[in-house]
C-alpha cells in the first residue's frame, strides 16, 4: 500500500511559511527549522543527494497535519530561490487538504495573504463532494477538499 507521508514545498521565507501553515491551515511544526551549509556538511550528504550539488545553503522544516500527512518546507538561501511565473511547471503542482468548511478556509487563506483561484466546484453530480483551489502567499497551489480522496473517488458512480 502507498501513502503520502509529506510533500516538499519551496518557499522564499521559511519562518513566515511555518507561521502561515500553522496559523491558517492548522499544521504543527514537528522538526526544525534546520540549516544546511555545504561547506560543513561533507561531500556526501542527503541534501545534495536529493537536490543536487548546486545547493550550497538552505533551511528546512517539517510540519504535520491532523491526519499525519506532512509538509516539508524548503527555503533556498544559496542559490536564492528564483521567482517563477504562475503556471510554469517548477516541479510542484499542488497539495490537497481536507477543510471542514471550504468557504471559511478559503476566506482565511485570502485574509492571510493567499489567493483564491476558483469557485467552489462540485466534483460529482448528486454527491456532496466539493473543492476550491487557492494559493498560499508564496504561489503554491492549495486544493481544499470537502472529503478525503478515498471517500471522493471510492464512491464515484461509474
């Protein structure tokens, strides 16, 4: 069986992102923030193995959601994270979370510097399954589901 354990997101401000994910989406910081410096890490290290030898300095932290799925936030210090135009593929597509009240959570996201990207969608006609697309303040897409992926897709009529 395969399960999602965490999703990695690049952000330009690690401390700000930790606070935003805790305050707005209810994640809990469980590890970090950590710092990585290639000068002191040694030739063989997990960071460069994962991201490549061009990463000289970065910070990261692990946060956990209520259902034990995590987000690992990365701030690239050297080289500095480059801004990308929205819609350009950058290795990350979206993260999807369940929200008890989709409209309220979308409003919280907007009020805290994020963005609402879509109207409320009903994913299956006649079923109470809804979603809203949003963005965090850093341009990462956050999809809000009314139910878990298992519930929404296992109960789809053929």
